[in-house]
């Protein structure tokens, strides 16, 4: 790949010449490169990734047409040093939230209002975090929203759980574009 500078003949040129050279414009710079070879048939994984990228592009386009989201992504792009608000929006779409762990050390199941702390993160923002407690016999004990309080995602229990051993806590984190990550922890 070559970058062309101060050449009247190729300035602003884009397209393919024969099957040998391709000219492209990137940020006002003319780039000359070898023409791509005949494309091989894409695999299922490549097709899936292409669709995912197309969906991210569509999300970014729609998000940037909303003035509030546009301002949010512009601020995030500036803060993170990303090239553009569009890149920030696409990155948000392509990166699901993570649930790393829970702290259920205060949860005994013997009384209500016990704290369960969830450690979750997203590159931009988690829009909802839900918790569900299921007993070892697969019956739902309780479920609800985890709230952000003093910088920690915290859930306060509302029901008793007499058979704590073997119970499962399922956490579902959803971000602004709708990506959801679910993680299950066994007590």
C-alpha cells in the first residue's frame, strides 16, 4: 500500500485500474494498493460476522439520528479518543456487557433485605441488570432488578430461601443496544 502526496495526476483518484491497482481516499489522502484477488466463498462464521457488523452499522446510524444518543456517543468518542461518534456507537453494539462475579457472602436466605452485590460492567453503560434466585428444586424463589447504589450494583432480597445450598443465582445484564449477557452462580 502506498500513500500518494502532492501528485496532480492521482489527487482525489479512487477506483480500480485494470486488475492491478486500486486507489482509495481516506481522510483526504489518496492511497494506492494492489487490487484484491478473486474472493473465496465466505464461511458461515464470516457471514455471521458480516451480518453482525452490518447490524452494528445500522444501530450506529439510527443512534446518531437521535440527538440525545448522538451527544452521548460524541462525548464518549472524545473521552475515549475514538475516531468518531459512529465508531463509538458501533463499538457499543459489538461489545456486550460482562458479569464477572457476585458477592453473596451476606446472603443466608433466613431473612429479607439481605444484600447481594453484582460485579458487572459495560464498555459504555448497562441499562438493566436483573437477578433471579432459583432453589435446588428449580422453583423460583425471587427475581427483580439490581440497582446501582454508591457505585455498586446491589440487590436486596425480599423472600426467604430455607434451602440455600444448591440454589442458583442468575444475573442478566443488558446494555443500551440490547446486548444481553447471562451468568449463573451456584450457592
